[in-house]
């Protein structure tokens, strides 16, 4: 009899079930602990969302979930503290990012001790539904998910992506789109590369020509653009609602042509009165100096790097940096300010070190912690400053030896602007070709010699935009690699498996197709 039951059971399972277990639904990043149940939970027109806890963010989180479920299901999904089969329980207001998700036949319960954890639990829950859930109109689909339970928490506290909005300007709308995509993969830091040789992208009220002149172009000679301070604050708030912290970067002392083209007096060789300018801003200085300086450099729209520099021995440089750091820090809710520091090939070594050390002091004066590309580790780092490893292991080592942490962005694995292979329609390949399996198959704690888990703050995937001009280009380079990298950042080495990822990413591809994300259909996956 037992035998008979087993046989009919497996026959029934084989024929009726679409997605056979919770672990086979395409959750990315893969959770820490997952136990499959044997039943199903159905979302129905009577389903509601019940909030449990004191935290004032609960209502917001409940509404966020309801808004993600309503369009495709067409259900009301009322959010209340009284009833509902989907329970969101927040036990505290901690910064812990872990969550539990329990799915039984009658109810779903997501529990966390912090808002971010609850948000991540919601993201996992949303990934369990048929892909049609991503639709913006009502779909006639059974909204059934598999039962089981998940306990999940991230491997790294900093899980980031970077957009280079300087080489090609990226609109507020496209940045918000990118933020939404990041949120669904549980990424929590968005680094904006706001200045480079080809453009200055954020309004600085005390130095208005930065955007008037420096913001007026981009690679290839397009019209460029910039964020007003209001727009930038709107981005910071939009990201924060999705538990993403924006890290602003002003790249210096190299990569500064847009600033040098805006203000001639920042260029070397200009005669300036001696004195301490650290407390005056540019508007006041304009009374003492000619507005139009003949020595301003030309705007630049090419893609060469490493040829521009601020003057380390010019006091005005630091007055400028002070104003910029002050204004941007006022708009920044997060702890970090990124000072760039890469590829300063025309800055003397001593000047470079002096500059980085002074700029770190300015950043700390405005209450922020400096992050810089790995070269900054050749200077004396302030305690807490972070070196972003992109190319040189010896720099990562220098940071570690000073007791500072490293943000991992190895170009050969994490650079989203690298081509997939020689046929990729855009992208560069100076570091590597990065196919999807290559982006997935590496271990950050074993990548650079001498750099282990405790030295690593987290991971960040940069999208440089020399060859990226629009949303379609972003989509093509970012997806599916960002999904792979999110798993490297969130999931432990023991849990990750390329074979499993190859299968799980298929449903993400379907969702991307459905929502118009023009991702790269990597031949490594059976889409
Ligand atoms: C190197 S990575 C750069 C960027 C370029 C990128 C292109 C780094 C810190 N500097 O200026 O955009 O390569 O891949």
C-alpha cells in the first residue's frame, strides 16, 4: 500500500506541478537556508496584508508590497493592522538585513528585526510568483506559490553598483529605473560617478559654472546634462525608500577636465594672490579675480584617461574642494563620500599624496567617510577610509596594512562595461571579456592575495559609460550580469552554484522580456 501511495503521488506530482519546489523557483540571490514544503499557497481576491509591530515604516512597506502585487493580479490587497494572510512582522528597528519567510498553505509570514530585512523578504516573496506578476495589467494566471521556509541574510553589508553619469549623462528617470532593478537584487549602495573629464553632473551653487560649462557636453559631443540639487535630493530619497544609499563621487585630482574647463583659475600657472581661501566661496572670489580666465582648458569629449589634474599646490584647489564636498555632503544621507583618486598619471606622486590626505580631511570635516579608487592607499588613509580595489593588488594590500577596508570591484570580474565577448555590440575590453559564467564564478575573499573576508567591506559593480548612451545600452551590459554579481555579494560561497544559477536566471529572463528590459541573451543559459 505504501508503495502504491508513493507511485500515485509521484505520478500526480510529475503531471500536475509546474514548478515543483520552492528551491526550484528562480530566487536570486540564493537564500542562506531554504526548506521545501509540499503544498501550495494561493493569492486570491480575498487576500490582504497584515502588519504586525510598532514601527512607523510598516505601513509604507505594506503599501509597497501591495503596489507590487496589485497591477497584475487585479486584487484589492488591503493593508491593515487587523487581518490578512500575508503577514509582515517587524520586531525592532535594527540595521540587521536578515529576514525569515514562512509559507504555509494558509498564510505567508515575513519577519525581520529591521526595515531593510523586511524589504528583502518582500523581494524574495515577489520572485516566487509566476513571472506575469511583473505585468502592469491584469493577467489571468493562478497566483500560486510553493510552501516552505527561508532564513536569509547577506554575506556582505555593502552590495553596490556604480553608474558613470559623467561620460554620458543618465537621466533622473533612468537612474530611478536602475535603482528599482538594484532593489530587486537586494543591492544597497548606488555609487554615482558625478564628474570626470567629459562632464560635471551636479549643481554646486557656489561654483555655478561647473554645470553651466562643465555640464554642457559628454563623450561624443552630445548635450550632456546635470542634476539640480533638488533632483539629486529626489534621487537620494527615491533610493532610500528602497533601502539604497547613494554614494556621490567627485573624481580628483585626475579626471577633472570638466572642472578645469569651467574655472580657468583652477588650472596651474595662473597667478593668484597668496592666502587662505578655505573659508570663502567662489562668488566672493569673483570680486577679486577676473571672471573669464583665458587659461581655462577646453571641454573634452573623447575617451582618453589620465591626462588632467588639479593643482596640488594651489590653495584655491582646496577652497573649491571644500565648497563642493560641503554642498554635496548636505544632500547626502549616507556615510560615504567618494573622492575618486584613480589614474592621476600627470600628478606628481608627492602632490598626489598631499592632495589625497588634505581631501580626506575635508571629507571628514563634513562628517563623511572617504572612499577612493585603490590608488588612494598610496597615501596615508584616515581610519575608516575605504579603498576600492579595481586593478592593483599591491594597493589593496597597502590599504589592508594601514588597517583600512577594501571595496571589491575587480575589473576582470565586476566591470559591467566590459564586453561579454569579441562580438558584443558595445563595451570595452581592456580588462577582460566577461561572459556570464565568468561574472558568476569567482570568490571575493580569495580573489586578491592577502585580502580576506575581514578586510572586505563589500562588492560593487561599476558601469562606465564611454560606450553607453541610452537605456537599451544599460540593459544590454547590466543584465544578466548584475543578477550574477548580486549573488556573489549576498550569498555564501557554500550556497552558490553556477548550474543552479543557470536554471534560476531563466525566469528572470522571462520577467525582463515581459517588462522590456533588453538583456543580453548569454549563450551560457538555456533561455
Ligand atoms: C578605468 S576604473 C577607469 C575609468 C574608465 C574605465 C573603463 C577606474 C577607476 N578608472 O576612468 O571609465 O576604466 O573601463
